[in-house]
C-alpha cells in the first residue's frame, strides 16, 4: 500500500501592528520653579534615661516553708523559701554527682533523695512538684 504524502499548509504568522511614533506636539514651556531651600533639621533631643527602680521580689516566692523530715535530711531543718530549697537541692545533687551522665536533665537519687522523690530517677522538670509535697 502506498502512503499518501500529505503536505500541511504553513501556518500564517499573526501580524502585529507596530506602534507608530507619535508626533512631537508643541507644549507650552512650564514656568521655571523657584529653588526651595531646605531648613536644617532641628537636633533631636536625647530621650531622658528612665529611672530604674529596684525590683520588688514577689512575696509568694519569698514565703518561708518548713521542710519535712526527709527533705530536712538533705537541705537542713531551717525554714526556707521554695527557690532556696531548689538551689540547695541542686547544690546537693552536684556535690554528690547525682546527675545522669548520659542525660544531665535526669537526677539519679541516692538513699536520702529517694525518700524525697519516691523513685530512683527523676527529671529536673518533676523536681519542683515533688518538693512541694515536702514543704509546709
């Protein structure tokens, strides 16, 4: 069988109209503008420094609590604020090297701390809630 060769008609290109150059129109000459003189900016006044007042400690954080017998064995029997109790606990933990060496956020309790915590390993985020049970 013989194939018929078909010829496609070449596609016509779209004609684009070119914009004709505009003729120059006679414009009226604009009146010359007067040169304006800028005034020098007024020097900015330095803001008066704010007076720093001494921070007032929150009374709720400064309230002294009496530690339980188990907690007193670790930090001492004297009444102390909750923040001081946490500081003393961390001092005890670091002195006795009770942080987990692989994960420093965990505390490995020794005999005294296991009575306070109730378990052998505690996260540092649990520390405050476990201490609260031993303060009155």
